[in-house]
C-alpha cells in the first residue's frame, strides 16, 4: 500500500489539492482520505472508482498497481498523462508542476522514454 499512497500523494501534489479539497472533489469524507494516507485503512473499491471517475486520465490499474495503459501514452503529449480535468477546481495553479519525462520499464529490461 506504500506505493498506492505515493501515487495518491502524487495526485494531490500535481493537482495542487489539499486532502480536504481532494476529498470534496471525489465525494468522500476528509477522514477517509486521512485514514488511507496514514495507512490506517486500505482504500476501498468505491474509493478507487471515485478517484478514477474524478480524474479522467487516472486509471484504477495505475492507482492499484502503477500500471499505465499504453494506449493513453502519446510521446508528443506526455504532460496530459495523469492530469485531471481542472475546470471545476477553485485552486490557484500558479505553482503547477509539469511532467518533464516519463520512463516505462518493461519486464524484459527494455525501456521507453517519453519527454515533454
């Protein structure tokens, strides 16, 4: 679950969301997010679905296993990967971080680099 927590923190940071804002966006109580982040509770399937539904480019496969869908990767537009639809977010995005590079490592020890 440690890796899930890292991915969840990545979502919060890359979207400039506090845990409270994130909870509101996905429609759960703030305590649910706190308990998952602290490791007290494991995320429920409903929790994962709410995240995936609220952030259009985040799949349950990535949330749970860190697996990216190859169909969603475009070498000339990696910055859209894992970004949410921010049109409804009241957050100030002046400090938004952009993805510079994504490296995929395959089981056969080969890799592919996507740069923005």
